[in-house]
C-alpha cells in the first residue's frame, strides 16, 4: 500500500534532472550560436518551462548618447528590458529603470544579487513591468542577479516564481548564477567581436583610401587586387638603382607604369623620357 506522502514524493518533479536538462540545452545553444539574442530568448523560455522561473527578463544598460558602448559611465544611464519570456510587448516597454531604482536598479548599482521572497512585502519592488493584478494571487518571489562584463555590472537577469512550490529558492539562485555568468560571458564576447569588427572596418577603409590616393598620385586609377599588388611592387623597385624591365602586351599600360616608376623614384624631379623609360 502506498501512503499519501509517498504519492506526493513520487509525483514531485525531479528538480535535479530538470536543472541538468536546462543547462545542457543552454550550452547546446551556445555551441551552435554565439548570438546573445538567440541564446537569451531560449534560455528564458527553458527557465520557465523546466523550473517555473516565470516572466524571465534580461535587462541591459541603454547605449549612451555618445555611442561609447555598454560599459561607458553606467551611473548616468538607464536600463531596459531587452529580452523576455512571458511578458507582453507593453510590459517589456514599461521595463525601464534608472541606476539604483527599484530592485533591478539596485542590482545594477551594487552588483549584488537580490531575493524578494514576497514582492507584496518588498517596498522597493516597483511592479513597473507587470501590474500586481496580472500576477498570481498567491505569494510571488522575485530573483535578480547581475550580468557582469569586464568586472562591471551592465545588466540584470531576473524572474518571478511562485513561493509555495516545493523547491528551495537557493536552488533556483544556484542555477541562475550559472546562467548569469554564461550570459555575461556571451555579452563580453559580443562586445569584443563588435569592437574588432569596427577596428577592422576602420583599418580597411583607411587602407583603401591610402591605396587609392597612391594610385591616383601615379596616374593609375583603380582598386583591384592585381593593380594594388602591382603598385606595391612598383614602389619597391622604384627605390633601387637598377634598370626596370616592364613586360606586357601592347595596350596593357606599360607606359603608365614606366611613368609611375619614375614618379616613385628619387629622380621624380627630373624629366621623364618615354623613349628609354628613364
């Protein structure tokens, strides 16, 4: 005969298995895509479906007016919900917080996690994104953890959960700490990639401009790889005190290159004679 308590134990979720499944799926996502948007969206979904961590959201500092990036002067900026699960568009739009404002702003300002075991008894809980009448009537807890990039808090991972569930809040916090660490690493990687991409784009633009200027200076207009390679070789041989033999079929521009060699050489101020290429 199975007692009532045995039935309850049998019917209870295997939370450890749920946690492992959640972490496995999130890591699988990271392995297939390093795009934070995709990983965060599915992570918040799995938090709700597997552990009952509902209305999950990722709050990030808003970009500063000067475009310095996520990590510039955070104290003077606001933060907004960027990714969420279980929130309407209207609720997401309302989720905006000043530095130090409410529990979310407090996590941003201090870099410390926050647990509100009963949001109705927590004066700092703002009910800004979701009104109280849109939440379950029973006791609701709120969990929020910092997202850290380069040692600086730039966001918050937060969620609601029903307080009466047969699961310790500390167990949820342990899983959320892992997810918050992973989210911070993804954001740091995204910032690094963006920075490197901008640097390469700027470098390539400057290089292209330099090469175009050089080619125009020699009277050769173009930016094809073959022409740029020829110009690089031209500048090398122009500094040597030797005769230069230009080969090519008629009409390929040997005369133009002969003049370019002259312009790039130390004899550029002397007359150029087409008959002998000097």
